[in-house]
C-alpha cells in the first residue's frame, strides 16, 4: 500500500512504499487509480551549479539537463544567478522552472588569432594569443572588421593557446581575426514540447559591446513544436530577445525590455500564439545588427499567427516585417502600440510577392508614424501588394493609415483616428485598387481621406 502525500508546487503527488520507488512523482493518484511513474524534478544545484552570478555554471546545467532526460523537469532555485558561457539545449518534452532564478550571459572574452580559418570539412585548430581566457564548453565565433561567421561554435579542447571547436566555419578568414565568446543562452533547434517558465534573462548588454548580430545573439532561439515560453523577464539583451519557430508555439506574459535587436522574432512557424507580452525599447543598436524590424516581427514562413493583448513601445515597428505571401493569415488584435519610429504595423512587400488574409483590429495606436501596407513595385498588379486585409475598429492617434500599390479587397472600417497636427494625412490611398473606406471617425490633420495615383481604381468611400 502506497502512502500518498500532498501535491507539490508542480501539482504532482509523491508516493512512497511498495507501489514505486520512494520520491518518484505522479500526476494523479487515488483509490483504484492506475498511476504512471515519472522522474522527480532535477535541481541544477545537485549537479554542481552554483548560481552566484560569477561562477561559470554552463557545464553543470548541461549535466542536469542530461540527468532530467526526456520529459523531465529541471528546477533552478530562486534568488540564484546562473552565469552561462555557452548555450543550454533542452531535451524533448522538458519543462524548465525558474521562478526567482536568473540566467545571465557572460562578459565577452576575446583573443586575436592569425590562424588561416577555412570553410567546410573539419574546423582547423585555432591558435589564439591567450588560450587561458577560454574554457572547454564555451561557445565562440570569429570576426574580422565587418566580417563574421554567423554560427556559434562549441570549444572541445584547449591545449596551451590552441583551441579546437566542434563545427565547421561558413566564412573564411585567410589571415585570421578575433575569437570571441558568442552565446545564445537557450538554444532549441527543433526539440518539441519544451516549456520554459518563470526565468529572468540578463543579457549583460554593457559587457558585450564588440559584436551584436541577430543570427548569433538571441537570448533564446526556440524552435519547438508545441513549445511554450511563459512568464519570463528578458532585459538588456546583446541583440534579439526571443527568436521563436515551430508549430503552435506559445509566447505568453513575457516582459522584454531594452533589446539591441528585435523583441520577439518569429520564423518558420505555423499557428504561433503571441499573447499578453510587454515589449519595450527594441532595436537600440539600429540596423547594424541585421534584420532590424521592430518589437514583434516576422521572418519568412510565418502563417496563421495570432498576436493579441501585447504592449509594444519604441521599436522600429510595433508589429512588422509581414512582407511575403508565406507570412499571410494573421490575426492582430487588442494590442497597444506606442511611439514606434517607422510604423505601428508594417507590411512592405517586395515587388514579386504579396501578403494577405490579415485582420488588424481593436488595437490602440499612438504616435507610431503609420499603419503601412505597400509594395516595392509602384505599378499596380494583381500579383503583388496587400490583399484581403481588414483594418477595423482601431483607436489611432497621430498615426495615419497608408495603402500603396496594393489591391484585391482591402477594407478600412470603423476606426477612430485623431491627429493633433493640421497638415498630416489620416487615410492615404495611392495607386491601389478595390479598397473600401467607410464608417471611420477622422478628426484633425490636413485630410480625412486622401487618394492619389493614375492607376487608382475601384475605390469605395
């Protein structure tokens, strides 16, 4: 007969006795209930993590990840700061719990090399000026001037000043360059059903100033089918906040502040849910980091996205880079967008593509340049520009709506638009077709609705 104890903080029940190994946990138990045994949570401290904000905890946490195993739970203790010099990669089905715990990026470490670094095949041994600065398990890359290798490489061995890494370079450095730490603290490349919840991520921005690139320096690269990131606080990031992909991924109730790159960067994802996040002060390093677009943005192949209840302030765009047909099918509703420098919503289409099936409704928008739907090709074609877009029931201050070089079912309806200026446009339509504008309240500015262009046609006002 097993003794059933009270559920722990994870909702599990602990059993002890003949029915199982003492200390194992189950998700439910009761008279006549068949229980499924799962492994108890793994405490990273048990595998050597210190959490004092100084010690390199990378290898200890990696050992704990392995010990937790598939579908395991990893616990980081509150009031601890775990400093990492290389990425941490979860296993399938793992849950990482960090309420009160901080994961902090290391200070940058660098050393010059004159090694001829070639591409492909086995990576060459790299001789640096001072090998004692580095340790096995660190992640590094190489740069020289504006050139850099866009991958992080794990150090496998160090002998004196000679370093070997585990992956090949894709950029050659014939006369060498500088080896520098290059870390994505959590790196999940296609591992499904992973949950990360309750962490603070300190990007240690002030001590990582030499190299900031979107493809190297996210706080989390998280490509996980059915994965979730919840209740996390990310701040002062070296570049991107979150890069997320995978089918039906959830990013919920996260606080993202002071990122040199984008706040939340979607890529290769179907049916993502981006909800209730606070994203402020993004793109602080400008366009030099690459792929600089805004607070919540899309790369290619982002479909059926649901973006709702977020607060976005002071990025290049609030919600942006919806710029190709494989980024279509978007519901964007109930967000607050404030003080973005180029657009509240941005769909700037390359000449050969289009974006459509977009609902942009019930948002609060303040002083964010424009809600922007346009195309690089200024000739109106049915195969380009925005199509099947509804912009409705938004409250908008000092932010005009622009539709340019687009056609095929665009509706601007029921918006309340207030402009404190006396000359600005409020709704502007240029060389577009099949656009309906009705039921909007427009106060202030120079024009309520302004239309332009010799190819403008099928316009209903």
